[in-house]
């Protein structure tokens, strides 16, 4: 039997190719790009261009330097350059769409270059990296340039900081949601809603996710498990605090949760290989995101949860316990963990908030 050694992404469909998958993701992002430009004007266009170009240029220069160090001649058409399979372009677009419109372009460029360099290139390039480059760049923006601009403008602009902050203070109700402009329709459609360029319209995010599902270009179990985990945890908190159904609804629709679940958590390179492993991975994303939102000092935890869980992917894929299917034992243990997590979160919220 022939042994095939190959780096990620590991695609289950026999005739699938990374180029096709990345191109599909870029197509799915197109409505969000158009909506961002419509809603935020030319500032959004410049941010997206700088985000993508900073990553593309950094990768190209890096591989040219590596070739020269290896004694190879300068070639315009570099064989390692991943712009040809849309990988680096997709990372740049996703990174740009997580940014607010009130951000200096120099910050966008620096963080994009650092993100692609430290999260991808130094690991050996495509298929070798353990961190999502877009998430790494976004976290770098938050941690490194928080003093340049007001903190709220970095974390999902006014919506992420305000809506989620109000939730944690237990003063949000149906009347306040409507009065403050955070209506359910506004949060679902994104029309007129402040926030990061591509994270405000749940409607367009779901449209893109549906396209990727029909094209079989992502594993739908990851976003379903991720969103489902946040929903169950928020329902547990709702029941323990006598809150209304607005609580889980706002948690699902506000911030970057839906965008991260559809476009970032499903990165084929930085997610686990097996189906059970991907569900464990997505469950961890949901728990960390909700815990950061509810108990942490940050109003949003999506990109942080993605980077944290990226570190556990090699352990999840470890051959001694990684399985392609759930067994009765593993399914039972996982169910107990899920129920225990919901109970602990619901009880813990009464002692913190």
C-alpha cells in the first residue's frame, strides 16, 4: 500500500483542491465586501485593499528572500507564492473584514504583515502553520495598538463593546434594544449598524455560509457546533438569571461570532482532521468565546478563542486518541462535559455578574 505524506489542508472529497476551496471562500466573502463598501464608504475599500496587499506583499518578499538565501535565481513567478491558490488573498480579505472603519491604514498594513509572517511563513508556509493568520493579525491589532485609537473602535466598534457590555451588566431588555438602535433586524441585516466591516450582517454571512455548504467547501459541523455551544450556554445563563430570549439572540447576532464561525474557524489548515476532533474544537471555541464575553475584561472573544484552540489542534489530532467516528464511550463523555459546562456557566454567572 502506498503511503502518502501531505501537509494540510486535508480534503475529504477526492477531487477537491485547495485552490477551489479558497476561491469559493473569496466568492462567499464578496457580498460582505460589497456591503462593507456600501455601508462605510471608500474607507472600507482602502482598509480591505491594504489588508490584502500587506499579506500578499509580505509573503512574496519573504519567499524571494528565502530563494536567494538558498542560492536560487530571482524569479518573478515564485513557486511558493500562494496568491495563485487564493490562500493569502483569502486571509487578507478575512482579516480586513474583521477591522473597524476607524483604523489607520498604517496599523492595518503593519498588523497584516506581522500576521502572515508570524502565523504562517515562519512555520514553513501553507499547510505548516498552526495559527490562523487572519485571527493572529486581528489579535495583534488589539494588543499592540490599543493606545493609538479608543479601545471601542477596535473591538467590533460601537456594537461589540456596547451591546455585549450591556448584556453583561444585566440592563439590556427588549425596550432598550429597540431604543438604542440594536433591533433584531438591525443586528441580523447589518443595515445602519456600527461595527467591524464584515461582521455586522448576519444575513450575508449566512448567505456566504450556504454557498460554501452547497459547494462542499467547508465542514458545516464546525459553525453549527460553535454557534450551538454559545446558544446553549447563553440559554443556561438566561434561565439562571430570569433573562429573556433576547439574551441568546443578541449573543448570536452581535460581535464577530457568526463571521468567525463561518469564515475563520473553518480554516482547513488550522482545524482538526477528524470529524469528532472538529466538533471538540468548535465546542472549545464556543466555551472560550462565551467565557471571555461573560467573565472577561474584553467584550469580544472570537479571535482569541480561535488562536487558543489552534494550539490544541495537534493534541486533538494525536494518533493515539484521534478517531474518525464517535464511539458510544466518547459520545457519552462528551455529552457529560457539555452538560457540566452549561451548568457551571449558569451557576457561575450568579457569582460574578
